[in-house]
């Protein structure tokens, strides 16, 4: 699981909550840090704040789409910007959620992503090419994997 959120408190809280649900999380403060450290061989999902320093969430989504990086993306934001929500969904985001103390909407969205990866289909994004065909996790949420025989492309 990747989390990109410019607010340290919000990012830290979300990471703790996701880890409490058994997920492995890698967090970043900004889009540029995510781009620099993204591991193309790790299947997962990107949880993304709309309002980030420098490159915003929609710009990062566009960057990923232009490079055809098949990473499911869920926006989670405090913004009430309906136009941005529509743009994000039209450009392939799995969901666009409001931040809040209850993360059950996010967990539900993540569950949809896991199911789609398991069965190899989805709405608006492709199955991650490195997701094992019969992958199943113990708790239904953790779906990060890295092929043992693959080496990092340069």
C-alpha cells in the first residue's frame, strides 16, 4: 500500500490505521518522493491526497496514466472540490473519499481493489501485471507482492 499525503499528522494517522488492519504501508510526503521511490514490481494501491505540495494528486494521476503504470488509485482528501472528484474518477481512480475518523469507506474501497486483483478484472484499471493469478491473503486486505525472479528495470 502506498500513501501520499503532505500533512504529516494525517499521513501518520492513516498509516497507523492501515497497519492496524494488517496492511504493509509505504508513505510519502509528496508526489515527487513517491515517483522517485515507486517499486514497479510491487503490486499495491495508491492512496492519494488531492492537495499536495508542488505536484498535486491529479497531476500525479496524470503522470501515472501517461506512463501506463497500472496502479489502482484511491483519492482521500478533505477537499469538497466536486470537479476534481469527477476528473479523478473519469481518469480511472477507484474512488474519491473524504477524510474523516472512520476509515471503513477506505477499507471497503481497498477490499474492492483486492477482489479485482484476485480475479484479474476491474473498473477503469488493469490487473497489476505482477499480481499472482491465484493470490489470496490471510485477511483479504494485504496484496503486496514482489516476484522473486524479477530484477529491477533501469
